[in-house]
C-alpha cells in the first residue's frame, strides 16, 4: 500500500505560492532591506555621542542659505490667511495652465517661458471681476514674497535660473493687474510698487492683452467664456475660513 500524501496546512500552502511569485519575493526583500537600513540609521544616530551626527549627514540642510531675519517670510500683514491660500493656489494653477496651453497649442514665446506663464496667469486673474482680482493678486503677491524670503533673498545662483526671483515675480503680477484695473488695485500698487514701476503698468497690461488676443483667444469658445465670466467664482466663506 502507498501512503496518501499529507495535506498541507493553509499557511504552508500560502507560503509555497508566495515563494513562486518572484515579484512578491523581490518586494518583500526590498521592504526588509529598507527596514534594516532604518533600524541601522536609528542606532547609528542615537544618543548624545552618535556614531554618525545627523547634522553632518543631512546635505539638503547644509545647502540651505543662512536664515536672515530681515527677509519677508510668512503672511504679509496686509493679506488675510484666506486670501493667501486661495489667491496663492489659484495663481500657481493659472501659471501651470499657461504652460499647458503653450505646449498643446504650440504658442510661440519671446523671452523666458516662465515669465510668459506668469504674465498670462496675471491677465487671467482679471477676467472675473474686481473682487476676485484683488484676492488673486494679494494671494499671489504674498506667495512670491514668502518664497523670496525662504530662498534666502538675492543668491547668486538665482539669477541663472529659468524663473525670475520671487520678489520680482510678485511685483510683475501686481503691475500687470494694476495696469488692467487701476482704480480697483491702486491701493495695492501704492503700497507694493515703486512710482517708476507704476508708470509703465498700463503698457505691461496692454502688451499681455495683445498677446492673449493674437495667440490664446483663437482657441477659446467666446460664448462659453462669457458664461463663465458671469459666474460667481468666490463665495465670502472661501476667504474667511
């Protein structure tokens, strides 16, 4: 008589199936390796006299510029928390949407593309009424003022970047907006722009407006655009929470 093979328990059967799956085995090995590295990191950096001092091995921290208490960081005193969040977020979305349209429609740019995306974003902020424009402009100005402070101000490498420095970007947004809505945004322009810059803001707005009409407008459903512009874009609670 031959003995019947002994049935495997569910746990052993599952283990055999697991071992046959190379992808699962490789994933488990990677997780185990990561866990070992994490434990080793904790052990090597623990205590008052660690084998590896975290301050010496955190390279990103060492690359940061030294803090400067004179640089603007955080919420501007003239900007509310709601304006900073909503305006800053929408400003970034409009900037990236500008990049998308440039790429999809193959729209030519003269100069830096990042500046062009900022310009189209500033122009779009003015298309939904003065109340919306004020929130967008204040929030975006606060964002780039804060980013300028966080980056350490005028650092040599910043001038070689594809973006303008943060303080300049905030001023560019405000100048274009002031050029398009001088009565509604005069108080902000008087507060945050020099007299010399304010004199040319109307021309900066007209330049962007002309570029929009010659490049973007042909891809826009103007009837639908008119409907959107009549919509209530912001509710009072959107910027007071």
